[in-house]
């Protein structure tokens, strides 16, 4: 079942239910802000105080960072690009079976986007909702010149307790520590007892999130970089749309083309960043 819904302030979203899963996707940002397998705890984390207002990004779920990740060289431009606060259109829906629902959302260049980023593009998010959440972010260059992008599917995972989780699959991978701006090499599993903000490179295998009662798998294609982030105590208190203790129940593992993994897309060519979560 696919239903189109609207909040009292005009904020629009899609609700998807099938025999295996339940999800919600906002038209602003093509932002998946809820996903759970039936009769199981939600996989995505969503802030209890998140804004659902036009022009404000949602805190939680899977924000789309595009066409740049993080801060732009021009600090007057929005952090993480403009895709996450743009209104996308629904290009296609397909209730493929009782178990699988497919949704495609699309964003195209406009006079407003050209003021922020002077390139013509088509951006599509293909979502498959079943016992797996699959996201494919496809960028097509319809300009006459090449352009560079960095991007991320900025996935917030719900965890039981940040002190009792571990990330596996990044051992011996190089990373940039965004807190110290130093390059390091990972040793063993990633665990948490302080703020972590790292961009891992040379990632080719799946990443595992080991929690108290479950193990979540993150498989990436079209990407060699993964971002791992938890704001911890002090930063969490400074952040908008987050309770002071929110860091305890969330963790970001972001499928990305970030920093050294930036990509050049030539005229009339496409690039797809794919993440599968189960």
C-alpha cells in the first residue's frame, strides 16, 4: 500500500506498507525518515524533536547530501548541498509484489539550483522497500561540461546504547579524523566513548553494525568511502532538533563519495551511489 499524506503545515510525505516492511519518505529531500521490518524495532533513528517544516532538514533517517558533502568552499552555501531541502517529484511507483515496493523520486535543475551550483543535472533516488532497504542515488550530467560531486546517504541508525555497539569491516582502513584533521589507520572494531567523526577510504567490503540484539549489514556500491559519526555529549547539546541525550541512541554510518573519493561526471554520463541495509 502506498499513501500520500500531508501534515497540517503542508509538509508532504509518502507512507509505504507491504507484507515485510513499513517506511515513510518525505518529498522534501526524498528523505526516508522511517524504515522498519514488520514486528521488529525501527532500523532508522529519528529525533523526537526533528523539524518537519519546508526549508528545514529532518534530523534523522537518511538525509541526502548532494552535490557536496560537508561544507562548501564557499561558506555562504548550505552545508551538505541543497538536495536535502529541495522538493522532489515522484517519478514512479511500483508495488512489485506483496513483499516489495519500489519508489523513484526525481530532482531536476532549476533557476534556483543554478544560482547555488551552475550545472544542469537530473537526480533520481530509487528506493526498494522489503526485508531490505535499498537506495540508489543516480546523478546524470545533462550539461555540456563535466562537474565534480561529493555526496552521501547520511544514514542515522537506531541503536540500543552507544556504549554497547561496535562497527566491523573497517579494520586497517585509512581515515581522516575530522576532529583533528589527521590521517589515521583503523585498528580493530570501532567502539564509542567520545565524539567520533571520521571519513574512511578504500572501503570495498560490507560494514557491520553489531548491536545488543541484532547485527545490521550495510553494503555499498559506487563508493569507496564511509563516514562514521556520533556527536557525543557536548556537541549533541549544541545541535538543533536533538535532545541532549540523543547521542546515546543513534549512530551514523554514511555511504559516501567524500573527500578523496570525489567523482567527476562527464557530460551525458551518470553515476550511481547504492546502499543496501538489512
